[in-house]
C-alpha cells in the first residue's frame, strides 16, 4: 500500500514532497523494526519517489539520509529487487545534475558518489531489465564528450579510462542483451575519434574502447560509428579545399583506423572515401 501511495504523492497535482516523507516515516515506524527483507525492499521502493521533486535544501538533505540507508540495505541483502530500486534512484540523481531546479542542491562530492554508485550497480547487476548499465554508459558518454568539447583532457580521461568506462566494459563483457536492447555506446567512441581528427589528440583511448566494445555483445557498435566515415570525409573535403595537409592525413588515418571495426559493406566504402580525398 505504501509504495503506490508514495507514487501517487509524487505524481499528483501538487507533487507533495512532504507527504512522501510522512508516508515513508510512517512506514518505517510500522514495518521496519524487525529487519524483514520484504519490508526493507518495499522501503527502498518507496524511496524512489524521493529522488525528484526537492523543494528545499532540507528535502534534499533528508533524501540523502534515506539514500544511505537504501545503500546499506543493498549491501545487506544483495538481492536484485532491492538493487533495482536503488538503480532507479541513482538513474534519477544522475539526470538531476543537469536539471536547474535540482542541480543547486547537489554538491560535486554527491554527484561523484552517485556516479560511483551507478558504476558499482552496473557491474554488480547489469541485466537489461534494470537499465542501470545502459544509463551509466550513456551518462559517462555524455560527460566524456562534454569534457572533450571543453578540451578538459584530465576530466575526459577520468570518465573513460581504466577506473570507470573501461572498467565497466571489461567487467561486464560477458553479459548478453537481446537485439532490441543493445546499448548505443554514445560518444565513448565518436568523441575520441573526432577529437583526434580535429585536435590531433591520441587515438589510443578510442582504440581501447573500440577493441572492448567490439568484443562485448550488449553494445550496438555499428550504430555508433555508422555515420562516422561520412563525417570524416566531409571534414577531409573541407581541409582539402583549404590546403590543410595535416588534417587531411589525420582524416585518412582515422578512416583506416575504424575500417576493421565496420561491417563488410561499410568497410568497403572506406577505400572509396580515401581515393577522393
């Protein structure tokens, strides 16, 4: 009963945050004294509705207190049901950092915590039904591209290198997703490739990521780089008209670099692109 009530309070006309808090406090008082796994799972499910709708700093501070309680319950029981509820909370918090109404409450240290928790959940509970793996990869992808666009290479390396993106992909490579649920790796590949073309930044990170993704069944690699040859060709044509030999050579090198990762039909077009540059 309490979980539907918190959902109703979160989505009714006035989106009453205080009502959600009151319901959860009442639930804790009545049902969480004995440490029953089913009751604790319902509690985490109720807390999903606290991950949005903050109306004050006090709301957010209260949410953080319960968030740590939820994390402790995931660690205590290690069940998929509880982890799934926590993953919904984490997904919402990652989205909240780009929402003006909520971002003011979220300190950088909190954002790092949510990112770490998303990574841990993605590695421990990566099945496609929960969506935490896909969401975490795409969030990292978005942050990686933003850092590259800002030419903040220290930050971009943080998001993609061994402790984060590469770590997730390496530890979840055995996961099988259905064809309909394959994950688009977003800018994990594209941003690195285009950064090499435009700014002569090393291809090594893109090489690591492409090698890993090409061996990982839950990614849809061709969707990620399908448009890339045409984009690089356009840049090369513009560079040719401007006489920028260095840029032309980087475009050629990048086209040859991605050729082994393309399907046969796509790969066969690479030689044609290069001959016209």
